[in-house]
């Protein structure tokens, strides 16, 4: 069984991995949409900025980790 520090570290890793996967999916959408816009002659800097995914921050990781930790703290009612 993990000690509290190991558990926190694992939850932070899970949160980071989740956000990285989400970013990757969003990035794929961005590239596909941008390529389509270029093919259709609709590529503008405004569209580029609108479609381009934002990077996640340390605070985003901490927020997601807190969300995941709530599950750990929950007691089963079944």
C-alpha cells in the first residue's frame, strides 16, 4: 500500500496524464480543422487563434488531481 506522499504523487501523475491526453486529442482536432480551412481558403489568423488549443498549467493539474482525489476520499455506500 502506498504512503500518503506516494498516493499524492500518483494522483498528480494521473491528472497530468489525463490533461496531456486531452491536449493531444484537441491538438489533432486543431490540425485537421486548420488543414480543412487552408484547403477551403478560409485560413485566417483569427481562426488559427480560435482553434489553437491552450496549454495546461500547474494549477490545471492540481485542480484535476483534487477532482481525482475526491474519488479516493469517497466511502462506498453500496
